[in-house]
C-alpha cells in the first residue's frame, strides 16, 4: 500500500510486480537451502532497493534478492534459476546510469557485495584479482603501501566487477585507458551455473594470441552473458609527483581546441576534463568554490618531478595560445582531492539546482567532432574531453510526463548526432534499457544478429539480465 501511494503521488501507476513477489515458494526454499535463510529476501522494501540504479528509468523490482557468499554458491543458485526458467539480474553498488539492474521481467537479483575479497595480488606482475564486492576505493586503499594503484575512475565508488560489466571509463582514461584496457581475466558464472575463466584459470598475462578474446566479450556485456564473480586487473605504478590545475577559457571552441593541441603535442596528461559555464556555476554553488563561470578545463599531470614540471610548462604555453587563464594550481593531496571532488560531484550539483528533480544523464562519444557535439547540445555539459567522451546533464521533474518525453527525445537526437559524426551512442555506462534502439543504428543489422547469436549460445533461455542491450 505504501508503495502504491508513493508512486501515485508522483503521477505513476504501480505495476503488480512492484507490489507483490510472484516467486514460487519451492524456488525460494531452494535458494535458501543454498545461501541460507538470512541471505534470501522477498520483502518489498528490499526488492525495491534492488530494482533501480541512479538512472532516470523507473524502478522494476525483482521477485527475490539473494546474497551469495562465494562462487560455488553463485553457481548453484544460477543452476536453480536456470532449471526453473527464472531471470537472473546482477547487482552490486547500484551506481549504474542506464537501468542495468532493473528487473523488467522479474526474477532473482544476485547481490554480490558480500563477495568482497581481494583474492590474489602480484606486485611483480602488476596484477590483482578481486571479487564483485570490492570497490575501486577499497582496492586503492589496500594497495596504498605497495607503490601500485588502479587508475580507472568513473567517479562513483563502483564495484570493480560491475565496472568491468559496463566497460566503465572515467577521468584517467586519456592516459591509463578504460576497463577494456585493464581487465586481464574474468571468472564468469554462466546462465546454467557453469564457471568460465575467460583467459584460463589463474592466468594474468599482458598479451596473448591464443584464440578468441573471451575476456573482451564479457567486458561491457552488462550481465547479459553471465555473472562476473572475479576480475583480474592490470595495476600501474603510483606516480612520484602529481599536480592538478584549473583554467578558464573564453569559449567552448577555445577549451576544446586547447585539448586537441595538448594531445597532439604528445604531452602525457593524466586527466583533462571539460565543464561548460552552466556546469561550473552549479559546481561552485554546490561545492562552495569560486572558479570563473566560463568553459573550463581541469587537468592533472603525473610523473617524476622533472617530467611533471616540463608537462606543466608545455601545457601552459598551449593554454595561453588559446586564450586560457592562468592555471589555478593544486599541489597537495588535500587540494587535489577538493578540486576533483568538485568535478565528480557534478551529478549532485545538477540535482541541487532543482530539489526533488531527477537527472537525465546523456552520453555520447566521438573523438574528433567533440566540439560539434557540445555546440549542438544544451543543458549542463561535463566531459572526458581528452578521449572525446562528454555528458549532457538534463534536470527534470520525474512527475512531469512531458518533461520525461522531451528528455528522451533529446537523448535520441544527441546520440544520433554522435553517430552521424562516426562516433558512438555510448562512450561509457553501456546500452542498458535506454539505448537499445540505437545499437542497431550503430553496428548494423548484421552486427546485431551476431550479438543475438552469441547471446543465444551462452544464454539459450534468455535468463541473464533480460531486456538489456539487445
């Protein structure tokens, strides 16, 4: 009743799946026999919590939630769901932005956060293996005294296995690459419960020419091919010196032109992020800052003290040539963290502009035409401009159906503009629910057919996170 009233006050009609679990009693009993009764729930509040992420997509709760403790339990639980023909939806931190955890066809949500071990670390080989409950911040805290770190940083403290599932990226991608470049091996539980090691059990080589790239197949699969229960990751040496800077520009063209010239000059910048004037105003207000309300670049340089000094000198010259302001520097860790917190809090800064609102987080990626895409968009713009990826944030009223429709239409127009410029409809965050109609436009009917054939071989009953991607 509480759920029905809550949805109705927002102008929404609750579906039966939002109010009631349709999970057969014998199936719940079988799940509890494997995971233990405290680790299985059909309570409405729990199901609702697991039926949404940070996206604009409506909540679609599963029929039950289970918390497996290890890969053996995941395998057995998946086998039970497979034999009953029940969908399986993976869940970890719930920080996705494309509705990837919504249970649009009901089923069992596998909350993997209690599998939180760092199972293997090789400092000599620069590799580590982690379970789904390990987040990027927890890993880097664990690595603090090793001289190593994991640089892929999507902003949210996301699960590393979830980041692999969505092919996450972030502010450091311009230098260190995305998850696709940093995942070496995956342990995956398939729909029927079989356990696959995509590069062979325990292997963590840097390169291989041995057959098809199964690891790459599962990175970005968004839970539609299997449950990632362990990821072996590439680590990097912690930089000896780090300095961050902010500089304002008279126009979007000047800021983006400066970025292109920095990259063309071969300056190994670690991060180079773009925020437009509207987004800068929102970040100033939310984070208590006083940066210029202009198109702005956030930069960070890594290396030895000498190399960082040279990078800063070269970048400064290019900034001046493009009409940029003097750098506002952040040398100490606390100052750098405050600077980047402002960038990472852009989502919440946008929400704070309109209390009670939600955010339509629209992504597009196209390296060389970044400037054109920004200029045809509207809203609050933030972007990983160093690798051509930008986000347009639209704040809307979730109870206003007209606003919701206009956000969806704008998202489609923007993505199609990116495709017209030979880019992609999603540089990160994945396809999920919201961009399925664009996938065929990007890869063509034959590409989509082959994806469906791969899905049918690995998941013949279409139980793995159904309704997503394809």
